[in-house]
C-alpha cells in the first residue's frame, strides 16, 4: 500500500480568523489502518513490536486511549470513575469556551463581576498542536504518550486525536471502534480505511456487552430520591418545559421500581419482594407492562443529553450530601462502562469478586441517573433486536433491569459497510461459524466477500501431544455432565488421573475446571479423601484466586515454586495450578516452558442452559438464521461454540513460542465426537489422539515427556 505524503491539506469550513480553535479546522484523512485489541497492555505489546520493526522509524503511528489512561490533570484523575472523569473533562472544556463570553457580559454599572469557571490548564490549542507533531514524529505507546503530555503540559487525550488524520496506523481499544458514539467523539472516519481486530475470538460477546445495560433497584430508588429533592429545591427556578421533563423522568423511575415489585418511597435495602425469579420481555411489552408506553422516551433521552441533568444531580448530591446511604453492593455499570474499566492493564473480563475486608476502595460512583440514561438510550435504539430482563432476587436492592442485545451485527454493520477491508484475527478463532452467521451475514456481508485463512502453529508437530481420554485408571467412563460430574466416583477418578499425570509430567501442570463452584466441590472432596495430600507429595498445589489483585502474586509464587523445585531434587517436582475456564487465568496468561508442561481440561464447560439470557439468544437464532432440514439448530450450535471457544482459549495457555512443548489432556469422552473435534484449532485437531482407555494414554504421556525433557 502506498501511503500519502506526511503533509496533509487543512481546510477551513468557513472564512475564519487565524486564531480559531481546532473545532474550526478540518484535516483530510490519509489512508490508514486501524488496529484494535482488547486491553491497553495488548496494544502496548503491538506498539513495541512496531518500534522494533524496520518500519518503526518511518510509520506515523498514533495510540488512542481513554481519558482514564491519558488524562494528566491530577484534579480530574482523582475522581476515579470513568463517567465522572469524562464529564469533568467536558465541563472544563466548556468552561474554556465560555470564559470569553462570561467576561464580556460584564457591563458598566454592575456591582458584581461574573467570574469565569475553572478551565483545564492542559487544554491549550497551541500546546495541543505541538504535542500532535511530537506524536507523529516517533512511535509511542500509551505510557510514553502520557509522559510526553505531562512534559509538554498538553493533554495527550486530545493531542492524540488531533494526530489521527495524518496518521498511517492508529492503535486503539475495541470499544472506541465498536461504539458509534465513541468513534464519532474520537474523530475516527472509517470510509475507505482498513480495520484489523486482533484477539477477535470474543468479538461477538464484546459488542453484546458494550451495548447491554443493567440498572439495579438501588440505583432506581437513589436516582428518584435525588431528583425529587433536586426538584423541590430548584423547582421554582426551572422553566415549565424542563420541569415537565423532570416529572416524566420521575414517573419513569417510579414505574421501573414498581414493575420490579418495589416502592420508591421506601429504602431499597429494607424492601422484600413477594415475587422472585427472572422474567424476560420484548422492549414493547416491557414499556407496556411498566405503563410508560405513553411517554416519548426519545424526547426524554434528548433532554437528558442536552440538559446534562445527571451531572447537575451529581453536583447537587456532592454539595448537599447523599440522599440515600449507598448500599454495600458495588454499583452496577453499563456494559460500555464496565468494558472501559476492564481495559486497565492486569484486569481481565471475568466477573468481579465480592468485596472483602482490606481491599482497595472502588472509584467514587457517578450519579445513578447516569446509568439509567444508558438504559433509556438502549430502549430507544433497539426494539426487535433487544430484550429486557427483569431479575427479582428477594429484595429490591438485589433486583435489576437489564437490556440485552440479541443481534450484535446491528452495531457491526456500519464498520463493515464503510471500511475497505476488515480483518478479524486471533490465535484461537475456532469455531468460526459464529462470525460468518451471527456477525457478517447478519451485517449484510455477502458470502463471496468473506475470505478465511488459517495457518499452522510455529512449533514442530512433535512438540505437542493432544490426548482425549475417555476412561480413567479404574475404567470409569469420563463424561462430566451436570448429572454425573458430582458423583464421588467421578471426582475420585479425576483425582487418580491427576496423580498419575503428576508422576510423569515435570514442571507445571495447569488443570481447568468448568466453574468455580465445581472446583471448590472437587477440592473439598479430595481433601476429605486424602487424595489432595497424595497430589501434594509430587506437586505443590495452587488455586486461582477470585480477587483480581491477587492473581499476580499467586502466579509469582507458582513460578518460584517450579524454579526452586527443579533445583532441589526432592520429591516435589513442580506445581499444580487449579484454574477455571473463563476465569482470570484462561486468557492472556502465559504458562510458557516449565510453567505449563501439561494442560488438563476437566469436562466440557457448557454455559448454563437455565440462563434466561442464553435461552432467549438460542430462540432468537433459531428464528432468524436459516437452517436446512437435518441440520443442528443454530441455538444448539451456539451452546457448543461457546463451550469450545472457552476450551480453545484455555488449552492455548501452554504453547507460547517456537521451542515450547506441552501435552494437552481432554478428560471427557464427548471430546471424541467428530463435531466436537472439528471445533478444535487445526494445529491441535490434526495431532489429537483419542484413547478409549487410560493405559495407552498414560504410556504416550510418559514417553512424550521423557523424550522432550531429555532433549531440552
């Protein structure tokens, strides 16, 4: 591809004086590549590879990030919450532009001078232009960009965005590209450009998560109480039209609480609901049941955006104190806000663990009305493709309303329509049918435009031994269904298999369980039976922590144990890590070399079929996707694909470079079925060996590790 000249043409929208702000400038975009990944740390790795490449000095690269990562104003950063940082930043900009007009309003004879509000010292047009040139001069990652902004006394968040038009390569997190409002705010134009989405195995889930919103009963009650007191204090100053909209918001909040079975006039923590369970509704049915179908939510949403009532409400509660004491539970974020926080280095997408004593305090929550605005926006943007889940959990504070997006292609369609090319890349993309059917076909992409390319792994064929084991040492059939996996004989057989593996596998063994609950159940059973003590003779045992801030410490101790045990020459020959599929160690963690010489997958981690969200998604796919006679229903295919994507991510933790070697053990006879085997990555599928009994499998494992350990 031939890149345009670094000198890009700048045009003015109208005849403007020379001292206009950057909003009045329109710079032409050169042809560029947008490279996306999930976290800032993954993007930083890519930027470092660009820096080391022969193109590092000649490429104009820009790294984009959130305000939370790039803001250099300490007064704003200390707010903590993503939403509060964003709103405070916008307010400081508005103060800058309003400063002149406020001063000009002063007239002779006035007794009182109108003082301009505070502005951000880092938001200077001249300094931002200088920072823009520095950004384009040399390839920099997020941390280097933030450091440069501090040194130049210019905002790196806006400086990097000014550099987008002239950049050849733009590196950015998922949500900026996948969220239309974020794209527009960043100044990203996709027409005729190339988009590369790395780590695309969870692209469908990411789009769904970003555009799904959940609000709790506590947030609804707090927002109603705060807004009511705000109205009582300032109602006489409000225009009649504004007061009408605020009363409509109060009415909507009251009806939302009522539909959950609560009352806005009582504390949510003390309200016990007569009904419990989950109810799923279409958007129109939910609006009708809530008795707000006569309210124009589009106008209410527009009023919230223009009036910024949620930010005014936050300032009101900050000044006069909280109206309701916040509950001890963590405030629920919208899917987009939760995804923003998950982008922080070292944070995975796993569900947050319950708060424990001594844990760091969470950032100050924004006004609950901010989250509810996101819920209202979701209700107005998708009708047929969305559902509302009413979750009643005994008390109002634990109950919630959730908007669930069923068709992620709605939001991906604009990306594939405008771009010249879209590349979905990943190390374990199998199975790919989800991308073709749920994402691309539903987004209007013709089948002939889709090109699939898969290459083999860099490791030699004999450096990996994938085994499917159908029965254990005592000939117990291995089938970890919900009905069988809790049987004592099944857990005992799994323990015997692990004991045998630990006797022949050096270094580290990582064992994945389908859920935290099952891992705890098996661990307790082995502890009582004495099998855990037998395992500890050969391997020191570690468990994946549920708290994110403990993961790094556990991994460090696990690594040290393997290094020291290898030098000690005693009975213990390494370490055994109990992990969970979909947890904090199933993605983004490198168990390379001795850290992971064997990966064991206990059972098949199918998602809970009792989940109302999954059932509705399955029903939606069965209704919308075409199916030939005799084919497996799309809903059932979805469940299998979700399971195998999770498996593929987990077993890929061990093989991390060209000279690495490891064995992969799949404990469940269902893995031997051809449809399931076909959904393994090609570099594993082509080398897998199915063993009906344990004896031949154990012999193959012992031979493999003896040969590889001797040669290494």
